[in-house]
């Protein structure tokens, strides 16, 4: 593959080599030093995998262009990869790239049922189940719209549903996305550059040149001879890392839970409430990410406040032509919202296959073999449960304020005057000295709560610029 890329005008390959690393597997190693910001590698436009190049192929292009409705970007790239793989000749360069791709992936869609059940209750579990159904439906559509229409181009033994899943995962795990100046975006695969692994310790440093169409990788930090070169995929939670890329980051500070809020169209006063949701930038079905740094986004409370409006509230809003309710509407509405939220989060947590404390114990004792699928799923479950518990704690604190009548005095969004561990409400609480975000009634509760709190603490402290250990 390297010789083909050099002939195609790629630069930087003489200073790099593919290598196997104990912690990440296959990656790219330096053959000399690089300074932060220095150009490491450039892959020319002509050898990129793009929708444009798929359409330009003299054999594949006409088949794709005649398909109605047109294939999605991911399906087009997946078919392009499988088509090149199936030809055997005439695609020496692209074929060498396909030959260098992994034969299998550890993304969640390839998990055995028992492995996936380790993260039962997580949003990843739900999305993966949905993906299984969607992939089957999409493949059936491809058979009817493309494969059967051009059987001479697509031998069915090389375009099975398993081949399609593999190609899709190749796109999901290796494609790069870039925003264009006109607001559009482009998704592409860059040979050799797609061998670079992720690290949050480097700056995002892969760029797309709009004029030339080339992709370049810059050094995201200083590299010594023999170091592995990384790129940064961005602040991605473990549930998405595992779904798309097949790995997790233990203790990931970007962990999240995707909370789906929905209201049935037959619910009372749905039309009036729907207008309020739209005005508030929401919809009757809204998916909102809960994170360690923002466990209870204002959009969650905004949605539920509207959902829990009664007829008298709606009449008052209509009469006064009030703005969309954003802050607390009334104590009764706020308490109803927070109690419902606490009950719902508790129900979600009860639905996890293995509860947080047991999961932490299993991971610390080596119950799951490191880097195996079950171990990966366990870390996703761990992260999502920590986020949800923090969301529940935040809601409980807000509810305590409203119930005690202190909400108007202290402000609805201020930190709850309640111990994060034992829930004791008091005016004499000590605040966590590192993140300044939670409070404790004493040292014992702080120590007991640390294992659960540490991921959020580190993330919050980092966000606030803390340098304390």
C-alpha cells in the first residue's frame, strides 16, 4: 500500500511505518522526531475513498447513479469498498488498502448476545439492537435496489449481509468527517491515515484542504523516534466509541447517557404543548445527552415542565401570551417534574443488568478479561450508571430545595445543600476541594463517595482549569 501511495503523490511515508502496539494493536510509528504542529502525512485527493470517486468509477458509478432513491453516503462507501474487494484486478492501489484493513471488528454490532447483555440497560444496548434491525432492513433494500439489478457486478457470495456489516463498520470506524466552508460536509477514508489510533492526549490535527482536496495529518504533540502517532477523534463517550470504533477508555470523562423524552400524540393538550416544545428548541420526542459535567441539562427540565403543564397553566400562558416556560413555573409543577424524573431515572438504573457496585467489584477483581467484548461492555455500563446516578442526585437536591422553600432564596440552579453520599441536608457542609461541585457532611462521606465521584470530579476540575491532584 505504501508504494502505491508514494506513486500517487502521498508525502511523509518515509518517516512512518505500520506497527503493532501492545495497548492499541495496529497503528503508525514514527521513524524520526516531529515537533508539535509539524506536518506528518499528506494523502492526495485522488486516492481518497469518497462518494465522488465511487460515482466516477466506470463500472460501479453507473449502477450507483441509476439507483433510486440514491444510496446514503455510508452505503455508497460500503458498496465501493466491497466492489473493489470483489474485483481482484484493475484496482491494485485501492485493493492493497482493502487488503490492509482488519478482517474483523469489535464494534458492538458484532457482539454475541451474552456479551451485549453485559451492558443491558444502557443506551448502547438499545441502539445496538436497533442497528441490528436497521442493517437487516437496509441490506434487503440494497438487494432489491442495487444488487439484483446488476448481478454481473455484484456476485452475491461476495456481497452477503455479513460482508455488508463488515464494510459498514469499516466506514464507521475509519472515515473522517470535515465541514466545508459552504456549510456542507464530506465523509471520506484516507488510506494509511486511517491506521492512526485515537488519543485524547493530542490535539485534533487532521485537516482537509478544500482547494486541493488533500487530507493532511499534523503532529498533535511532540513525538520522539519510535513513538506511536495519534489523532484525536474528539470528546466521545464510551458508548459511542464502542459502537463506532470498537474500543473504550476506562474512566472516560466524556461518558454520557442519551435520555429519550417522548410524549404520545394522544396525550391531553398535546398540540398546545408541542408548540411550546418547538418554540423552546425541542420536539415531542427529544434525545438529550446527560454527561458527567452536565448531568441535568436545562433542556431536560424545560421539556418536562412543558409536559407536566395542566389545563390552567396552559390557559394562563395563552391569556398572557407568555414566553415559552424555561425557568421554574411553580413549586407544584417543579416538584411534579423532579419527582417524575427521580422515579424515571431510578427505573432506568434498576434495568441495568449488573448494578454499579457489583460491576466495579467485578472489574477490579478481573472477572472480565481485559479488552474482551464483555470487558468493553462492562465499562460502557459503568460509565452510563455513574452519569445516571449523578443526574438523580442533582434532581434530588433540587427537589429538596423546592420542598424546603429555599429555592427562591438560593436560586433554582445552585448546588443542593445536601451531602452527596448520605443525602443529609445541612447548612454546615464541606465542598469538594478539587471540583467544587459537590458537598459532604464530613470526611467519612467524602472518602466513601470518591470511587463513584472521581470521574465526574476529574472532568469538572479539568473543565474549570484545576491543577490539583
